C-alpha cells in the first residue's frame, strides 16, 4: 500500500509539472504581446538599418550608429544573404541612433567591461561577436525605440559590412 501511495504521489506531482509546462507558452506569449489580441501590431517595431559605428566615451560609454539610413520595419530573425549583399552596396544616410544592448556584439574585452559581465562570465566562455567596432559600416537589426530622444535601437543582430565607412 505504501508503495502504491508513493507512486500515486509521484504521478500527481508529474501531472502538475506537465500542466505547468503546457501553460507556460501562454504566459510567455501574453508577456511578449503585452496582452495584444492576435494579429495586432507589436508595441515596438523590429527594424533594420545601415550606418557607421561610433563609440563615445565620457561618464558612460555609449555606442552610436551615425550616417544611418532611415530604418525600415522587418521581421525578427537573422539576416538573409540577400539582405547582407544589398546592405553592402547601400549608400549611407544622415540619421543618428544610440545603440543599446551592445555587449554581445563587442569583442571579448568590451563584453567583459560591460556592466557587471566580468562577475559572471569567464574570458573563455564569453560569447562576443566582435562585429561592433568604431568606424565600421554595419547592418543592424533591433527593436526601435523612438518614443524619446535620442532615438535608440536595442540590438538583436549586427553584421559588419566594411571595416571603414570611407
């Protein structure tokens, strides 16, 4: 009888875990969509643009996309080969955007100096692409924050197009 009750208790606990697992996507979807009904526009657009990377030093180090073209709304995800090829030949523009969420796109040293990353990231485990470097022409994709000045792009993807903006 005791074995049966132990098995029953494990089954009930497992069923509770399964129920929680299957309800989790609903919670995540609701947070991502911020309660929006299906088919409604998200609260923040994902955009892509091309420009030149600039690093500004001061009390806080900031990264900027200068001489950028007007961003256009795109689908989230990685860049296609066609998008990168098209961006390589794109003329630069006159827009300026502050870049946020830059740590993963810096080199390893930059990532480890960013915030408190060095407290929980070992050099050999650092996941840094090195795509953001001052003076470099890049294609970026990110969430466009246009509600305040300066306008900002919270980075999702960065691809280096040329080592200089010539």
